C-alpha cells in the first residue's frame, strides 16, 4: 500500500504544486502524500466532541488590506476561541477564499525569520482582500498546538541541532498537535460550508472535510522562502507532507 501511494505521489505531486488546484478524484494524494505523526505521546482518551461555536461580538475593522468585519467566537473547550476577519458575500456563486491561520507570536508579532508564519499571514490577507469574498480565521494554536512556552523550549532544542519535528517529539508532543473541528464549526456559523482554502497542509484539508467543510480548491500559500526559514520548511515538507514548491 505504501509503495503504491509513493508511486502515485511521484507521478502526480507536480500537478498539485502548480498554482491553485481543484480537488478531484485524486484528492486522496493530499491526505496520504506522507505519513503523519498524528498523535501526541501525552495524548489520553479521545477528546469530547466539539460544541457549536458561539458568536461573541463583531465590529468593523479597516486594514491596509481592505475593510473587514471582525468576529469573535468561543466554544466550550480551553482552546476553543477564534477571531474571524470577513469580507464580501460568503454565500455567493464563488466559494470564499479562506485562510485558517494558527497564532505565532514570534512570527506574526515579533517578525521572526525562523518560520514563514508572518509572511503567510500577510500574503493571505492580501489575497483575501483582493478576492470577491473571504475569511481569515485566526486561532490560538501556538507552536502547532503545543503552546508558547513549549514552543520556546522547542526552539532551544532546535538551536542544539534538532529540526522542528524532532524538537516537538522530544518534548512529548506530536509533530503537529492542531485540530480543526472548532475551525469548521466557526466556518459553518459564518455560512461558509464551501471554501477555497489557502494552505500547503493536506492534513488541514482532510480535517476540515471530515468536519463537514467542502474544500472545493486548495490554493497554495507560499510566500518567498528566506535562507533562515528554508531548513524549517524542508522539515515540514519531508516529515509532515506539506506541499511546497522549490524547497
């Protein structure tokens, strides 16, 4: 089975890395392109089913990328909070362009070059601002779900020679501990059940679709690669199956 998927990937991967791709019969390649380290070694029993997201507040938010409406959402879990920047008619003929972005204090706020998070955030806001409609969903999933302090511990391990995946696993976490059930609940609450997703992560596509969101198109979200972040992105491509071109 593994050999079959690997051969299929080799023959088809280049087709996925050329601009935005429609998800058709070969959708399984997005999900199975590389083995994922899906579960944390600290994981216990399966988490309870995510409850419906509640809208807390909304307000006008003018930005340099255009005028948005900002919404705040909460669920019932500890990490079930999200901010959504929305523009345009989400129920129009064209599916809205959506970015589900995980918080990165070091990148988004402090302009760290260790990752490409800030560049992805800015690229996403620019593309959504130019699209007929779209959503930027911002989630408190620092360090791919391990939290800020553990992320800094992972940075320390990386300074000692580990890559981003090895560091997370050394601390007892999965390579990627994020879950997207709550994200799907927020999108449904906004009326966005069909989306074009700005992402390089096939696991994000899979989880959203499993939660009832139809991803009609995956749009690559790949800003310019810096010399400093190249090794980080290589690890995400090689070990986590992210679809990255030229890395």
